[in-house]
């Protein structure tokens, strides 16, 4: 089959507003750029792939590697605790005090975007070592999320953002 994970993510995001996880980022004071995370849509497609790829040809997506890490709160918490993500003192203090970080704010978008970048860098490093054939960001996300869940009480706090997207 030539079913596309990325096309299904786009279709889900366009059909269901709760999955259309797009915000804007201020590149400068006059330029706003759209940033699409599609966290929930990507998880849905990844779950279909994980559950059905071996038994339903249409679920064996040819481009599953185009999905990104699912940027929410647990993975950045884990990456921060592992010192992969390093926040400035002000942001770190706000997170440690469990203050809310506004959805769509510069800080929230940067945390989520850097999470995606860090997971992609980790994936590429693992692929370069040759120990992980066919590794995609979905696999990296699942591994980090599971580890983060196990360690959540021992790690520094995660950022607090009120949103329907995660």
C-alpha cells in the first residue's frame, strides 16, 4: 500500500478542530510564522500504525518517518531533566514554581519546537550508530515518554499549559 501518514494527519487536523494544533510564532516584531505541531493527530495516526500495520496494508504507512515527536509536556520534562533541553533562568524558575505558561506563547512554542528538534537529533544519532534500523520519531517519542512516566515524580516539574491540544 502507499498510504500516507502525513496525509492522514493533515486530513484529521483539517476535519477536527481539536486536532488542528497550529499556533504562530513571532519571528520578529512584525513577522508571525505558523507552527503546526498536530500532536493529537499524529498520535492517532501513530497508534493506527502501531496497532494495524502488520495486518492492514493501508495502515503500513510509507511515510511514518515524516511524523515528529509528539510535543506536549512529558518529553520536554524528561529532556530537561537529562539536560538535553536547558531553559533560561527565568523560564526555569517559572516552571519550577509551577506557574502557567500560556498556550501559544513564545515560551510554550519554543519548548515544544525544541522538543521536536531534540527528538529528531536523537533519532539521527541513533541511526548513525547503526544500532537502530528503521527508527522513526514515533519510536523515540514512545521510549522517552515511557521513561518519563516512570520517572515523573523524580524529575524537575514539567511546564504547565492549559490547552486542548495536549
